[in-house]
């Protein structure tokens, strides 16, 4: 028997059916399907979309115009919103850069002297005279002007002892008949005339004004805001200079109203004029009772009274 080896020399293999997919029932060969090309052809897609748009435009011209207009308006609104956000982001960045340039970034503590009157004299030589100040009827007492000087001096001396303190004289244009003059500017001018009571070099450069407050609560609140405006942050410690009988009002009512920690709040009080002390205590009890009912001074007579 001849043994035929399989390999390169072996006879060709026999194909019983032709190559391809042969259908046994029909006796025919199926043609192989060619793979379709990818439909993601951008040029054909654009041509197809343009053709459809033309078709819909001819079919419903008004509806097509309305849809196109709505789409265009929507795009404009989206662009406007994003443009505004972009501008806001740029403005925030600019603010962040500018915020570094506060005039007093190294000062941490606030010393606030609450104003009580407007200086009206054209001369600075009579600061301790009552007729140099615009006084209300309840303030027209002998020695009243001297109490204003005591407040100014006390604030300056406290500030001189604290190298990280900012001194603010607080008080707006509270006297209509006194003209456009503020209590804060009056106190600063008196301090200037008195050469800052021997502390000009230490204090003058860090003594400024808050000129919008109309009452004691605004003296404190607006001074805190003014401190933030000048330093870039809120004060670590606050010292208020006013009459001693107002300590309860400032240290408890007003301090609590703005939510400032009690341990970092200090009060330095000076005595009222001896001739007006009894009336001052009576008036203080009335005002304090009103602030107890209305801590922010938004209702009733507190809206009109400047104390």
C-alpha cells in the first residue's frame, strides 16, 4: 500500500461545493455582503441637513421663521449670560487684587469715640466753651463742652497705648441748623487744634472719622463697617469711649445686637457734667428701655432721635 504524506507534496484538497455561502435548498451561492461604510460623513450630514431645512422652509415658511428666530434669541441670551458671568469673574479677580491695598492693613483693634455735638465756632481757641458748640436744650449746661474734650482726649490716649489700634471719631451731620458739619469732623478738628494732646506723632496718622451715624447704635455699627473698609477685616477688639452712664447701653444692648464677643469688647466712660447728671441719667433710662424693645433702632421715636 502506498502511503501518501500530507504536506507540500500532497495532492490538492477536493472542494465539494464552490467557495462562498452555498444554499443547499436552492443550489445557489450567496454573494458575500460588503461592509457598509461609516455613516459619519460630515459633508453628507451637512448636505442632508441643508436639504431638510430647505424642505421644511418651503413646507411651513412662517413656522420655520418663528423657530429660527426663537433659536437665535436663545443663543443670544445664553451668550449674554455667559458674558456677564465672565465679566463678574474678572471684576472679582480685580477686587481681590485691589483688596490687598487697604490703607491700614496692619491695624487690628478699633477705638471708637462717640460724638455728641457739632463744633460751630470759626476759632479753635474756644473748644472748651459751650457757645462754640451746637447744643440741644438738654445739653446747655455749664461744663458740657469740657466733657466732649474728655472723650477726645480719652480716645487719643487709649489709641496711643495700642500700636495696633485705629481711632475713629463717629457721628454724622446730626444738627440741621448747624449746617453740613459732622460730629466726627468736629472732634477730629478739636483734636488737631489740641495737637492730639501730646500724641500727634503716634496717633494722628491712624485717626479717622465715621460720618454717618445718627445714634449710639449706629456709632458702633457704622464704625465697625468703617474699620472693615479701612483695614480689610473686622476688628479683633473694640473699645468705646462715651459717658459712663451709657456703659450698659453700649456693652450689652448694642454689642449684643451686632453679635460681637463680650470678652473682646471694652468700654471707657467719662463723667457727665455735674449740672446735668441727674437729667442725663433719667434720659438714659428712657433711651435704654427703647433699645431693649427695639435693638436696631428701627421703630418708633428711635427712628427720629439722634442721641
